[in-house]
């Protein structure tokens, strides 16, 4: 019995730690009128981002990001508001809220969004 527990303990610890990055999942833009805005989706490793913005000419623009886990600071490189608008957005993560700012304004995202039809 004791040897079974020794084998099981490391697996339980790994499962408890999980492999998900703090950003994993969907983040929906909070809009003043409650309409659908931009959706950000981060993969489990925190290395890839997908942008879904159906109000743009290109609803899936290319995006890259950097995230500092210690300070929770983030930079996203993407024209989130469309062509001719800011392509660099800087901000920070505060729990389930991601605030981003650029020369064109401020965007707020909340954890839990998902891309409809994807």
C-alpha cells in the first residue's frame, strides 16, 4: 500500500499544478453597449494568441504578445481596432480583467469569452 502511495503522490501533485498558463482561454472585450467586441484566445502554454474581431475587414488579424508573469504586464501587437489604428497595446492583468491601452484608447477584457462559430 505504501509503495502505491509513493507512485500516486507525484501524479497527484502534477495534476494539481496543471499545465495551463494564467492567460489560457477566452477573454471577451467589455463594450459600453454590451455588443460583441474583440475576443482574445490564449493557448494552454501561453505562447499563442488568436484574435476574433468580426467588426474588422480581417476578422482574424495576426497578433503576437509578450507577458511578464512577475509584473503581469502585457503587450499585444495587433490592430485590434482595425487598419489605420494602433497596433501596439500595453496593459496588465488583474485577476479576471485584462486592461489594454494605446494611442487610440483603452480596451477592457474579461475572462470567459469564447468565439462564436469557432
